[in-house]
């Protein structure tokens, strides 16, 4: 069976129902995937775009967006490349109230046993269990 890629706008139409005709078509596609009649895939970059659009344009909060992303991850027939990292990023995003991308960075660091980061983003990264690395960049 062929695999088809899902772009961010597919998820946006479905979650926002801002175009009911398209949202209904997406729902039918997801139902086919859940029944094993379609194989779909997407990536963590698409998920990051979905989070960004829902947050910045639709003004949804992380406690609303997080379950939407978890629903994507749990949908039978959809493979999310690096899905376990996305899942952990969503947890950081919701539990620690940080940007999704910062949550993803933390998830990648954890998965590779990296405990220090060079960053000027002290606001969000101080909320997770990473150490801001020294050497003068962070002062």
C-alpha cells in the first residue's frame, strides 16, 4: 500500500473546522487510515507548524493544542516521524508551559543524554531539566 504525506494545513482544517467541507474530507481520510485503507505519514516539523499556527493565528492555548497533537500521534494509520520525541515535546510544552520547539529540544537532549545547552533562551529553558552551559555565551 502506498504512503501519502500529510501537510500541516490538513490538520489545521480538521482541528479548526474553519472550512467545513475540507474538514469533512480530512475526517473521511483519517477514518480510512484508522481502518487500514490508507497509510499516512508526517514529520515533527509539520507538527511544529501545526502548533505554531494554532497558537499564533488561532490563539489557542497549550492545554487545548497539546491534546490535539496527542490525537495525531494516537491516530491509527498515521506515522509521525520521530513520534516518541514529539510525544515528549508535547509533555514539556503542556506541563512546563514552554514553546513546543523548546520542548522538542529538551526531548532530543534527553534522548541523547545531553544535559547542557548553549542558549540565550533562559525564560523557557530554565523550566526544564537542562543546564545552561557556560563559556561566556550565556552571560
